[in-house]
C-alpha cells in the first residue's frame, strides 16, 4: 500500500466539485481493478499503485483549460512528486511512463506490464454499468445529445462520436480490443456484453418496440 501521505497528496488534486466521470471515486475504482489484475502477473505492485493514484492528477486542470493534456502533465508532475519522496529512480520512470500512456487518445503504447495494468484498469472503468453512467454523465456536462437518429454511428465522421450513443459504438465497445492483459480482456468482454445489451434495449425503446 502507498503511504498515507502520498495518498493524501494524490487526493488533493481532486476537488469535490469536479466531474463525476473523473473524480476521486474513479481513482478508487481503478485501484480496485488494478489490484485484481496484478494478482495474475509478476509486477512491481507499488509502481502500479502509485501510477493508479497519480494517473489523473491533471484532469481537473485539463477540464478547466489550464493544461492541454492531463496525461503528459500528470506524468511530469508525478515524477517530481515521487523524486521528492526519494522513490527509486526506476520505479519513478515506470510510474511516469504508465501515466503518460494511460490516455486512450494519446495512442502511446505502454512500455511495461505495470503500464499495461494501469491502461487496462482505467479502460475497464469506462465499460459496464459504471462506464455507461460515466459516459452519459460526462456527455451531459458537455451539453452533448444523448442520441440523434439523424446521425447514426455509421455516418458520424468524428473520432469519438457526436452523441453519447455514438460514443458507445465508436469508443466504448472497442475497448476490449485495446486490452493488454488476459485478465483485463476477460473482464472487458463481460462488461462490453452488458453495454451491448443496453444498446439493444436502447434501440428497441427508441423504435417504440419496448
């Protein structure tokens, strides 16, 4: 376990008023998932824990428009925080690279198994029941439509979807293909199946069939 002082430092970057899609509860869920994944592999568990705790410390600043990329900023800040606490250099670099690589849109490959665990745990929180709640919460904050029948996913040219319904098709349901660990893949497939059932029900309700 990380010492309480480091956990407190990480927690200080998450204001109570920030987006529920990327708040401290998200970090706690990612931590629980990472703990499940590391049980399957020989990894530096402390490095994984540190990466989880610090991976989104720049999120509030990005949402406020103060920085461009929370993963890049967070990797740099995490390196500073850990060096100030005399964390071994190799572990610092492992944590920093994992944070830099965790962001879906950055398309940076994780360089270590520890980074793969963080990526998988973070992506898993975007799937399943929790993932659906996060998706529609975040879309509401951005003022995006839930669904627009005039813009089906097949005709949506944006990378992540103009509506939250399209976002499910364009990003969320593709996450199982981005998993790096066998354990993460199994969990992702189960959670994606739940999202697919939701989408089927959503389609039926939109059509007035249910």
